[in-house]
């Protein structure tokens, strides 16, 4: 019977239970916290890629028809510190724009002074693209996020 009483005392003993709870919950809380940090950094990277494309588009709009692809690239890359960011600008080139019933705009390559299918003149456009691959900081982030490709694109009609 003495063994049975000792067993009851051991079962009712509460010393050390807090340490056990701490040991179980802290790794889970740290894992979730680190994953949230990686998620926040991913969103920051997306914002920076968008910022770079917008800066290139704004530069192209302000420079007008005399803009060069190299100048747009310089303006876009200067807007962010992401590395390695792949930033390209194509054009200026002439395109005819057409809008579908769903509102999607399609650009078709054309030539200067050409008349488009809708009767309008071909416009001078620049295409701007930026790509970045986000690598999570921690191994746990790569389990949930993996290597995430971030791509942004903009077309600017030059006046």
C-alpha cells in the first residue's frame, strides 16, 4: 500500500508543471514568430519591387518620348535596395491598344504612324518589368514560403 500512496502523491504534485508548459509552448511561439517575421519581409520585398516599377514608370512618363530604356532602368533600380533585382525596360516602341469586353487591354506591335484596327493611331509605349526571388531568412520560413518569385510589370504610354 505504501507504493500506492507514493504514487498518488506523485500524481498530485504540481512542482515543475510550469517549466514543462514553458518547454512545450516556447518553441511553438518562437516558430510562429519567426514565420511572421519572414512573412513581413516577403511583403516588404513585394512593396520594394512595386516601388521600383512605379519609379521607372514615373520617370518614363515625365521624360516623355525622348526617354531611353537605360535611363528608366537606372531610375527604377535607384528606387530600391533589393539585390539581386532584375529590372528591364523595353522600348519605346509603337503599339496598338485594344480593349476586350472584360476590360483587358492588349497591345499589338505596330509602327510609327500606323492606323490601328479601331481607327486610332499607334501609340508609343515602354514596357517595364522587375523580378526578385525572396529567400526566407530561417529554415522554418522556407517550409511555408519556399523561394517566392515576385514579378511586377507596367506599360507606360508616352505623350
